[in-house]
């Protein structure tokens, strides 16, 4: 059983970030976060933006170039929910616990502000990944 997991947001892969944000604004009042571009020489470029709708955050991703987790998901599954993100208190403990359960991370990294992020693809969740997030 997980300890101290807190749901943060849903990550959604889209082909057109502008259209996705416009559609959200038709549904109700939205708070738009700052648009960010993640660039990596080896893995290309992805545009990201958080939108808060009805008290819940959605993180939209649009692949721009290269081959990466986002572009691979779009090519294989089309647009849709990519992941649910949960904040955890102790990343190492959660990784060890999930490892004992037979789940291996598909990607893990430390972000530019020191946040730790780890993605799992546990299967049987409709192609959706689980993101564990531990703030710096």
C-alpha cells in the first residue's frame, strides 16, 4: 500500500496545445500556467502547459521534435491521458516498494529545480503511466 501519495495532476498528450487550452476555456473558467519548452539534444523538444479547470490541474504536452516519451505515446496511442502524477514523501522508499512488487521505472530524472520524477508503466491501466513526484 502506498504511503502519503497525493494526486497532483493528469498529464495529457495532444497534437495541438493551443486547441486543447481553448477547449478547456469553453468548459469553464481556467487558470493557465506558464507555457514551458523542454529541450534535450538527444530527445528533442516538447511544449508543456498546466491548466487548472474546476480545481484540478491538467498538464498538456505537445511533442515538437525528436523521439521522446511524449512523441512515442502519441505515435502509439494517439492523443489522451498519458499519466496521473502523485506527490510522494520519500521517493527512494516508494521506488524500493514498487521494485519489490515487480514494477520497474521506465524513466526517472531530477528536474532543473531539483524535483525528483519517476515514471512507471504498470500495465492494465489503459496505456496510462503513473508519475511519482518528490519536490526538492
